[in-house]
C-alpha cells in the first residue's frame, strides 16, 4: 500500500533523460552545420567567393524579395476580402484559398513548365493561331528567376493569408468606424490603421513563406537558378566537396536564423497589437455588384493558378501516362508510404516522450535541448541532410570500429546511406510539427485532471489509459498525419540521404521531370498533391470549428 | 463538543513541514479538523495554504511531520501513503472534470467496484444532492461554471471519501453565483457529515463556509479558531490586519488603567502590562467609530460611500489622521463638512508596535 513517492520521482527522471538524449541527438545535425560557420576555412571561402558565392547570394536574395512581394500581394488582399467584405461564395472561397498549400513548389514548377515552355500547349496554340514561328513572337521564359518567383508565390501565399486573416478577424470593426468618423476614407483607414495593426501577423506569415523559399530545392533546380540550395547540391555532388558544401550550408543557416528571429520578434508583438478584450464583431462591408465580382475574381485567381490549373494539368498527364502500368510505380509508392509512416511514427513517439518529460519536469537542459531540436522545421532539408551525412560518417568511422573490435563482428557502414539516416533526418526536420500538436493536446489536460483521477484511486498507468489516451487520440493522429504528408513531400533531404536504389514518389517525380518526362512524372506528383490535401482539410476543420 | 469526542474521520496535521527544493513553504504546521467539521485555510496568495492542502492529499511530499485521518497515518517519518490510496476527495480551482466523459461517467469515475445499478443509484443521489437532477448524459463543456463546480463536488463525494479537500473552489466564479453556491455547498457538506478543509483567500467565503478558520501567513498558521473569534479576537497583528476592514489608532499608555488617543482618554476594563508612556496601537473596525453630533471630537469628511443602510465616511482629524466612521443613512453630510465622532468599542485590542501579539480586553467605554 504505502509506496514512497520518492520512487516515483526517480522513475520520472528516466523519462527526462530519455527526452534530453533524443533531443540532443536530433539537435546534432544543426549544431554540426552551425559549427562550420565558426571554423577557420578562409581558403574555402575565398574560393567560393571568387567563383559562385556572389551568384548564390544574389539569386537567393532576389528570389526572396520577389516571393515576398508576391505572397504579400496575394495573401493580404485575399485575407482582407474574405474577413471584412461580404460577397457571393465568400465562405467557400475563404477555404479554397488554402488549397495551394497542398501543392509542393517543385510540383507546381513541373506543371507550369510543361504548360508554358516552347513545346507546351499554350505556345503551340499561339503558333497555330498566329502562324508565327519560334523567335518571331515574345513569350515569357518560365525557366527563369521570374518564373520561380511566380510559382513559389502561388503556393506560399497561404501562410500570409492565414496569419493575416486571423489578425483581421481579431480586430474590432469599430476601429474602421472610428477612423471613418474622424474623416478617413475606408481605403485611407485601411493603410493607416488596419494594416499597421496587423503588421506583426503579416510579418510572421511572410517569414514562414520565406523560410520555405530558402528551403526550396526542386523549383530552383528545375528552373536553373543558382541559389544556396542548388549551390550546396552542386558542391556536394558535382565536386564532392563536403567541406565547401557545409560552409555554404552554414551561411544559409545564418539567413534562416535571421528569419527565425524576425518571426519570433513579430509573434511577440502579435499579442501586443491584438485587442482580445474587445469582442470582434462579424460585421462585413457589403459590396456593390461590380466590386463583388472583382472580389470573387481576386479570390478565385490564386486558387485557380495555385491549385486547380496545375492539379488539372497533372491529372490530364497522369491519365495519358504509361506510368500506371509500370510495377515500379506502385513499388515506389509503397516504399514512400511505408517510409513516411515509419518517420511519422518515430516523430510522434519522440514528441510524446519529450512532451511528457516537459510536463513533468522543469529542467533547463531539457527545455533547451528540445527547443534546439525543434529548430529543424525552419531549416532547409539540405542543411539537415548535410549535417546528418557528416554526423553519421563520423559515427561509422569512430564508433562502429569500437563495436566491431569489441564484438569481433564486421558491421560495415551501419548508419551512412541507410534508411536509419533518412528516418533520422525526417525526424529532425519534422519533430517540431508533431511536438507542437502533442503539446497543445497535452496542455488541454490540466495537471489537476491527473490529480483528480489519482485522488479517485487510479494508478498512473490507469490514468494514461483512461484519461490521456482518449483525450490525446485525435491530436496524436493529427500529428501523425501531418508529419506523414510532410515526409512524403520532402525532396532534398531524401535525394541526399536515400539508400542506393531506394526511391520515393518525390524522388521519382524529380528524376522523371529532370529527364523532361513530365507526363510520366505526373502520377507521382499527383499522388503527392492528393495526399497533401489531408492536412489542408484538417486545417479547414479547425478553422471552421473556431 | 460531546463529552467523549470520537475521532471518526478527524483530520490531524502535526508539525508538518513541506519544502520546494530547500525552501520550506510550510513550517511546523499543526491543525486539527474534527469529524464532520468544515475547516478553512485562509491567507494571502503564496502563504503556503494550497501547498498544505496538496501535502494532505499526497500531491506534495512532507519533509517532516505527521498527517493522520482518524486513526490512520497517511504520512509520518517512516510511511507515506500514495495519493490514490488515501481515500481523500478533492475539488480543484480549475474544476478539472474529465472532458471526454459524461456527467454520470465523471461522477462514477471513483466507483470502480460498484455494480452498474449501485453506480446509477449513487450518481442520481449525488445529482439530487447538488441540485442538478437529470443531467447524467450531458458533457462537462455544456455546463455553466457553477454547474461544473457542483459536478466536481459530486464526483469527489461519490466514493464517500474520509475527508474532502477544496482548493479555492469558488475563485473562478462570479460574485452573485458565489453567494448562492457557498451556502449550498456548506449545507451539502453538513448533510453528508463530511470532514472538509477548504482553501480560500476570501474571508467572506471562509466565514460563510467554515466551523473553524485557520489564518495562514508565510507558511505558518497564525491563528485557528471559529470565525467569530478570528474576527473579534485576532491573536496576532497579521490576523487583525488581514481580517475585516481594520486600521490602527496610535495611543499612549497613561497608567495601567488608561490610554490616551486622538479621540480622548479610554478607560481600560483590565490593567495593561505595558509601562506608562509606551506607544501602543488600538485596532479599530469601521463600526467602532460612530457619528455623534454631541461629541467633543470632530473630523472633516474627506470621502463618503453610500452603503444603502448606512454611510461610511472617511473623516480627517485636525492632526491629519484619517478614520473610517459609520453613520445612519439619514445622516447625509457632504464632503468638507465637520462632524462629531466618538469611539464605541465593546472590546479593545492593544498592540505594542514592536511585538506581534496583542492584549485583548472586553467591555470598554470611552
């Protein structure tokens, strides 16, 4: 009967240490790359500077600038229209505007490339109608910086849209009324009052979109732009120069940290500017017929060009592709789903361990290590992959020989180039997603709920089964699904870390598209897009619920 | 009260110490709540009252001391019964109903070994008891705050615990709801003959609920007695200050039978131990200073509050000291006016400013 509580305290520590160790392990790739930023490699830098670095920096910055303008225009305008104006189909459109989130950048890039390049249906039609031939008419080149900016903006604007819309909805409509009673026109009030108040939310959404832009590899590679990610790939594969690739990755990491700082800073101000005590009203401006028509168009175009058209193109190609008849395709799809499920399982499991450890203890080391491990979500897969390559190579060369001599068995390469490395990298990249979901679910179970159950005679294990399991089931499932889909879409880390001859849907689409076999790439791409709709639906449900 | 006190389910805490890290939060606390009595732990936030409650529930580990429930030792130097085996009911500040269970499943949660029929009977009895019959199948999120608190009480009472602990059970509820809920809950506890200990920082709540109030400050129980005694005979300066609207009027000891105040010389009903010329403080409640036109002492009204049946004036004496004074609601004076005031004490509490304890004496007239 009388078990000392002291014993239980000791058991808690095991969980804490398990969480700290796994968090530290997951932090390793980031720390490895960050350490390259501090190593003295002047000759490598000098070489990069003289050859490619200026191109990388310039193209990366131009791409970010262009995408920033694009997502701001699309995101803020649609957010304003759907939150503060009333027009036909507004509710449906406000949900449809999220659809482009399901479309990975590299896949929309393939669609538009096939649609708009010289041999594509658009230019063919122009030639047929006008009778002109190649070079006799002007048509924008899709394989360009401008093309990349447009397609990335089309799929990344929902970040800005979501955050800004939430900010607009939390603002009291009386602000607009007050401004107008003080003699401002609605447009003037929008720019002097509403927009400045929503700036933190807009900047937070923008920095998320820019993180994705920096992380992108598939789009810029396909459109032939020299950004950091393509540069890292070229240095790593083309020249086999791990040191130089790591230096580039470290520099890219610096850019990402700037964005993280920006995002954190603006999030802090989000609460500052929102007026939670004022009940925000549901008032929406009724628009005249012409204005309403323009609004419908404004909200429909991003959906059309960001999702419906490219998805339609993929569907059309898929129907005429032979890929369905290849056993390879289903083999790869099976691989992909299995790998994604495995990685999602690991990510959710570790998230549960860390979330429970944090719930039970207040250790500073625990918090710090978990926070570092959560950074992975902001980092390009390329950086993580290079960090994993370096870390696992070190393990193979230093740790495995120790095992081998101890147990007298030949292991060979235990880590590098295996699925272990790949699943590990996915977990690093997507831990923050599962951790966030699990923590928010767990925070709904107040400690006093646990205490109540114990006072009513339940042992800790029974509390887990009777209280936590039913309450957490849906959040854990959601976390699993989101990581599952993210892993399925992931391209650059998979390219670098996949075992020899191991393919996923994303890699398959990438390889076929690189061979100009867009039609055959379509089935894999379409499948990724369809699976990608799952988290969009989940998001929709949580938005309509609140 | 009876001649042969039966311990029953009395709650006894002796010499208890609880620490957070090396920091003691509860120092050598001793407290007894008799069987079927309601005790209140009253004190400012951070005084250790919730920690004491959690230690009784087994949610905090006692560093030293003993907790007994009737004849059963819950913790002492050698044994420590874990929370789930203590048979203690507890109601939390944030209510903590299980959101995925219905009202009836919540209440029956602690009734593991009962038959289905017995469970249903107990649930319906408890719902009647807390005044919410017929809501068995509803979920907690469809109930109001007051209803949720009643269900939480029913859930805690369901397994017939040996004692019930409540941690700030009313703090999340609005004032009008409290006014009906607090007496209701007292009636329920009395009817069920349950030994209860309630933590609160609200003295009106404590007075309305408890047979015995223990005032806590900085981890120590300063005084524990009936609400009446706590109010009228505070044992320490802290209790006098914390309970009721009170303030101190400085006075000088003239001789062992008289003290001199701003409102005249007071004859003491019994001799004081303080030496002549000692500076002392007299505790005054607002109803100790009355408006009287015949009085020799006058003050200027600097503030007034209409309380319905009476006015509460803030008056300033010529030496700048300000006092609270009660006048009947017919005496409507305006700010700036001079009114006569006099002391009307039926007992007197003297504090030496350098000590924490006080001298209490009954029956004084100025």
